[in-house]
């Protein structure tokens, strides 16, 4: 059966399927191992708080965020499909248009921290905080001065066995069309080595390279601030 790759909006009912995608996919990305080095020792916490974060992203009340998914068949002879790829975008430009530039954006990570995430056992909390704060600072430096008329790709993941079938490209191209339709200035992403080749192939340009590092640690992550301009 042919792949079903037309993106659709993620629903709260997709939560378990999306959690499955991220749990199985993201360990391939160095930033996941950097933040969650104890996930194999504490799989319950890893699943619980990962799922909790995406519960917020999929909640219609959290409308600063938009989740899009693609589906594929579960086997060559199967008519059943499931979510195999998804992306999460910061679309807070919509609420900023509605309420003005002083609108306070929603923060799903802080909400998870308040529900026990601050003591989750699967994470290296110093690295987790350095990663989150480092991305915020990098966004403010590289993209913030251009104003609110933009959207940011927060995360993109495809199950390993469904990669290189066009799912991630389909999601990105959907978002690129939205940028043009909404007359936004651009779409941004903080690309890890895992995603850089895809974004480059879609004509994203590197604006800056930055490091995530805990003080006095040798280990670090290097990410690229990349931008698609219509």
C-alpha cells in the first residue's frame, strides 16, 4: 500500500502514537542523549514526561503550538495506518497578531517542570536546562530582532523504518507553504546534525552556529540556527 504522506493536524487522540515516534526516533539525535542519558535506567519517567509534554502541544487550548503529522501503512499488505512522522511549530505569531507584541507566549516545558518534570530521573538536569535556555537565547539573538511575523520549527521526527520516504520533507513543505500564505518573514529551526541535511535540501540557510554547554564540562552540543525565507 502506498504511503499516506499528506500532512494533517495532530489531534489529542494521536498522543500515544506521537509519543511512540519520539521515544523510538530521538535517541538517534545527539541532543537527546545529551539531555536524557539515564532514560534506559528510568524508562517510566522518560515515557511519562515525554508524553506529558506532547499532551500540552496537542491540547487545543495551547494554541501557540501546532502539531502536524503524516501517516503510513503498518505493513505492505495492511490497510491500517498510523502516525509515523510529526512536527511541532511555534505559531505564536497568531496570538501576537490578536493580542499585540506584548502577548506572553505559552511555555509547555515550564508546565511539565511544575508537574514533576523538575525531578525526573531520566534527565541530566544541568544539561537539560542549558539546552533549553541556550535555545531561547539563540532564538532571541538570531531571530527575535526580526519581529513576531515568523514561525519556528521546534521538533521534527520520523520513525527510523519510515525515514527517506518523504514524510519529513512533506511536513516541512506544508509549513513552507503556510509561511508564504500567511506572508510571514520566515521559518526558523535550530538544526542538529541529524536534521541539517534535510533543511539544507529545502533551501534553509544557516544564520549562525552556537554551542550548548554546561560550565566546566567538556561535552557540548553544536546546533545551527537556520532560516527559510520565502
